[in-house]
């Protein structure tokens, strides 16, 4: 197989990845994250610190899908650049793309920290891990990351440039840095800031926290095996629920690290080498690699609700209750008219019998027999 055929195949596969995976992610991720928000914020459910973080995570994942993924999907698959249409779109698309990805990472970090405290310090967990504290931490994270990413609102705008792509020059409008200093900051400084916030800090906390949880759970298990007195039913149920939540968290952490590591390695090590080359084969290889690592990253923002469903029985029960309740309501709406009609019929029959009884009593009290009252 010659180089030309390989180049065409790599370019073709990259386009196919961008055309078919993002629509699936958008549909599945939107449904799943909306379902997560609905289940976690139902009035019947007690709002816990974990539910605050997971709700914030679901909202942030929705923004990732409809800002970052949709932007890349249209640009890579159909060469439709949403950011080049107006100054507002240029600034907000890049702002929300970076902001939402970083915010999602930090929400997973806070869920992990909260679970570490519950496992390592169960006696102090109720005092430390409160719903108000979780809300305060989420709001503080929102404000801090907003300020960190605020430069996107000032350093870029839509400009007309000449682009060289596959040995062809094209003049078009593009969202790009305003000055050379802004360009140097975005290309040389910002990637390292984003790397620390999006990947290094979260991955370090998740790995250390997960190891601490696993070690502590093994120690607790060995202690229980040597314990003579059996656990009470309430204590056993509490431990079981805690174990399910911990298992769900560990799966969440593993998926995050696995899905975000490839794009981090690509952007840190290989992006300059691949982008700087003028070789067509290198360019098409870059297209395919970029498509693959992006899909892995966005998969992480799409699949979280499936992880909750598979690893948490409580979440499954709440989802079933939600859909069973909706089914019961629709059934009542369909059969309600028949029931109401039957009730009215019964009331009418009962009223008729009561009126006949009153008329009979009235005829007897006036000295007339019911059977002869019509002859007079």
C-alpha cells in the first residue's frame, strides 16, 4: 500500500470519526445528564454533598457537549467554524469550552475528597461534609475558574487570515489572538495552565484518594473478619450503601484518568511536532490522532450517568421510581375520564333513589297512599 492510499485512508477515517461519534455523544450525553440532574434534585431525595457535586458535574458536562464538542464536530466534520461568525461566539465558545472541562474535572475531585473524608474520618464526616459546604465549594470553584478563563473574553476576536491547508491557500474569517503577545500567551503559557488545572491536579488527587480509599476498605474488611459480634441491620445497610457509593466513585475516577490522559499526552508532547511538519502524511496522521483523543475525552463527559446506573443500586432505584411515576400519571390521565364518568353515574343513581324515598314519605305524611295518589 503506497503513501497516497494511506494518507487518504487516515483522512477518511478521521472525518468518519468526527461525523458519527459526536451526534451519538450529544444525544446520549444530553439524555443521561438531564436524567442525572432530575434524579438528584427530586424533592423526595435528601440533598447530600455528593448530589451537589454530581449535579454540578452533570450541568458542566452538558456545557462541554454543547459548546466544546458541538464546536469541534461542525468544524472538523463539515468545515463549519461557529467561532468565526461573530465576536461574541468567538469569545464565548472558547471560554465555555475550557471553563466547562476544567469545572467538570474539579467536581470529580471534590466528590473524591468528600468520599475520602467519609471513609478515613467517618466520625467527623457529618461535620465536615455538609450540603452548605458543598454548595460553597462549588460556587467558589465556579468563580475561580471563571477568573482563570476570563482572558478568552479579551485576547481573541474574529479576523480575516490566509490559511494553508493541504498545500492550498484560503482566505477566511477566523477566531484568533488580537496581538502577538496574546498569541504567545495562548500558545506557550496557557496550555501549561490548562494542563495543571484540567489534568495534573485532578489526576493526582483522584489517584491518591482512590488508593487511600482502597487501602482503608481492605483494612476495615480484615477487621470485620476478625470481629466476633455481628453487625446490626442498620449498620450493615449503611456499610452496603457506602460501599456502593465508593465503588461508583472509583469507577468514575478510573474512567476520567483513562479518557483524559491521551489528549493530555498529545497536547503536551506530540502536538508541536505534528503541527509544525509540512508533510502531508504527518498532517493526515495528526487529523486521525486528534479525532481519536478528542472522542475519548468527550466520552468521559457523556458516559458518567451510565457509570452511576451500573455501579449504584440506589441510583437505579430512583430512575425506576421516576419512570414508574410518569407511567402511573399517564395511565391516570387516560383512565381518569372513565373513572369520573362511573362516579357520576353512581352519584346520579343514589340521588334518584333518595328523591323517590322522600316523595314516598311525603305522600304517607299527607294521608295518601302512594298507589292511589294519582287518582285524585
